[in-house]
C-alpha cells in the first residue's frame, strides 16, 4: 500500500505539470445540463455530445421540461449519440425523479444523486466535482484501465477501483486526478496502442516494460474443452446472456482463476 501511495503521489505530481488546468470537456451552464450531458456521453465521444447539446438545451431547460418531453422528439435531438432509445428513457425518468423528489434541483450528495434513474457513481462524481466542488473520483474507462496499468489497484470493478484510488490520494486531489488521467488516456495511454516508449511516465509505470499489457491485466485463457462445451450449448439453443459466459447463462458455476498479482 505504501509503495502504491508513493507512486500515486509521483504520478499525480507529473500529471499536474502536464495538465495544469483541468476542465470538464462536456459543455454545460448548470447542473441539470451536466447531468444530461453525462448520461449522453455513455458510449459516445464528448465532442459528439457537445454538438448535440446546444439545440437540446435550447429546447429543454428544466427537469420538468425533460420529464414532460415527448419521447420521439427527445430522441430526435440525441439520436447521433447512439443508444438513443435507452438514453431518452433514462433522461426522462431521471428528470421525473428530480422534479418530483427534489423540486427540480440537482442534489449535492452522493446518496441523493444515486436515487436518480440512470445515475451511477461515475456520473454522481462528475456532478459533485464538476459543479459543486466536492471531492469526486470519477472512474471511467480510461481511469479503470490506466490505474491498473500503473499498479494502483488490482481490482476490475469501478466501485472498488474508486475506493482504492481514494485511499491513495488526498480528497482534495480526487477530481483533478481523475480528469487528468482521462486526458492522459486520450493523449498517451490508449487502450489498444499505448505509447509506452515515449510515455513521460514510463519510469513510474510497472506496465511499460510489457507494452501496456502486463500479466496482471491479461484475462486467463479458457480451456479448449470449455470453448467446445459453450459452442455445443449454443447449437442446442441455450440462450446467450450479454456479458456472461455460456456456463453462467445456463446456471452452472465455473471455478474462478486468479491471474498474476499487480506490483504493490
């Protein structure tokens, strides 16, 4: 833990020098706009969300506006962000809860934010840090990937990663640190082609010598027999559940495998 804490402090310092100014990439003028924009950003680039929101926010200004919006019309504004059926439904239901339970005012606590439909800890932390100036460790796909590469966590679950990072850094650093990691992930430490040889943090990164794909992040290979078994189940008509293996879908448990542990 102490080694990871020292590494986290050095990384935070280096990121602060590289990105001295942190600013949320989602354009907004008030909490409800940031809340909606963050929901739209799921599986979509911030740049595309920023193209959509000016017209969207000109049409809908309050939680009540979004809550009473006609579904087809709302979808027409956000279609280019992808998954627009689900996003329109999430926005409408979130706005309805916000209007009915909080008088249309975005709450300022994690507990209350999580009562809003479609709002998880990542979105709540974006709101807490970006609007209300409260400490919030945002764990998006970049933070999840890079914190594991840096050996700051051995977890894969975003909530557990959030807790690990919070233990390593002072609360005053949480919001800026997570934003800077996101910037770094977009610029240097991408998922498929991390620039390890020229990375300014490669001396602090235990994954650099593995090209960004260290042993502790590699998924264990399934046995050949398990693959044949899964395919035979598909041929027999066992329904596939998205994100789950054939054995989970059919109700059988498979023994878990633990990969190599990350450096301390």
